[in-house]
C-alpha cells in the first residue's frame, strides 16, 4: 500500500460521482478519514466566469490544510480528482494543467489510458489509479504508466463492468502487486473487509454517499436511494453509450420502460462540457446494487462512521470463527 493511503481511517475511496460530488462532500469525506473524490468535469463555468476547477481545488486544499493544522493527531485523508480521458472531453488538457498546478495527490482516470495524463500526475508527485472493468484493460493501464487500479466489478453504480469481483480481483492479482481498490455494491463496512480478503488493498464506494446531506443531488434522488434495493437497478448503455447501472424508478419517471430499453450508439458517447445529452444525466439516476443497505440520508461523516463500525464488527466476527 502506498504511503499516501497508510493512515486512512478506513481503506476506502469515496468514488467520484458525476454531478453529485462537490467540494462539500469531498471535504467531509477527507475530514472523516477516507479519500474524497470528484470528477473534474463537475466544476463547470459559463463563458467569462472564473475557472471553477481552480476555485474548487483552492478551497479543498485550504480547508484540509486548516483541518490538519488544528488536528495534527487526526489529519484529513488525501483527496482525488477524476479525469475522463475519453476523446470527447474537450477540457482534458486544461484540467490536467490545473490539477498539476495544485499538486492533486491522487488522480483517478477513466474511459481510456493516456500516458501524457499519467506523466502530468507524476510531475507533481501525484499517484494515478485507473478504473477498469476487465483484466485486459488493467494491463493496458499499467503499461501506459498508471500506478494502481480500481477494479469496477458487477454491481457498481454508474459505468460498471459485468464481471464478478472474485473473478476480476483474482485475475489482476495474478500479475499485479500494486495498489488495487475494488468497486461494486460496496455499501457497508463488511464489504470493505471482504475486498481486502479477496486481495484488494481497499474498496471504492459511491452510491452510499449519494444519500448524504453534502451530496449535490436532488432530495428525490437521495430518497430513491433509501427506498430502493438491488432489484430496482437496471444495466444499460442507452444513456451514455457505456454500460452502467441506473435506478429503474428514475427511468420510468422519464417516460421509458426499464424492461425494454434500446441499445445505444457508442459513437454518440460524449463527455465534453457541451454534451448533447444533459437530460440523461439529470433525470436518469445512477446507482449500484448495494443500496439495500442504505436506510437514511445522513451527513457524510456519519456514513463513514457507520462504515467504520461495520468494518470493525466484521473483523470481530471473523476472529470469533473456529480456527481464527
């Protein structure tokens, strides 16, 4: 495990949630002792306005620095910025330069592996984790300079793979000994320990943090996370051109039949700041399969504390088993 992750309260990264993750959520997660993350594309500005990504990074850096000075015995966890490196992201070069300027400690790259992005992260001392849905993509990412991997297995929210976490982790660990985090229906502290038992260094959780007070999500979205379970999740590529998991009630509310969705045209995939499909992200709500464990909307710090209690309880149960 790299030194940057050695002093976390829990071996957990709060995954970067498109639209939802904002400075309030990231700061709360980091202060609570887990890595908070946001997609660079969440920091949007209109023409002529100040560059929001710079303002976000300045605020996060300054608030975490103040926290660390006031709490030297319990410093905040590092934060991460997610870069969508797909060719449609017209902001990528600018955003990479800004993240390098602010010496972002953890970079999470998605939808492609780019050597120049990895080099920019390394130039400022950053560590790069690349998210992958299979072993082939994992090998490509490491070959192009990523330091570690996020294995996005079946059940993860938003863009997700279809492989069992057991299969995906064991194939990656067969050749890779570096940092590895597991994503896929992680909504309790038990799942974090399970990820470690399988060979990952930690876990990656997103949907559980949608139902928090700091998350930039509609109240109805947060309540839907609380009310729904695994049976309410639909796996489709209709909305972005990439397969992902979404809440069936939100699809039905948008006038579509969740059980009869069409396939998407991959060439229409667009992650630029001027996406032609804003409606799909605003009204079709992503979620992982683990949300049956989420029963209320709480501050992010309380969610982390809940995870910590469950993690310790899971360890205690294992120690009580014969032979442990």
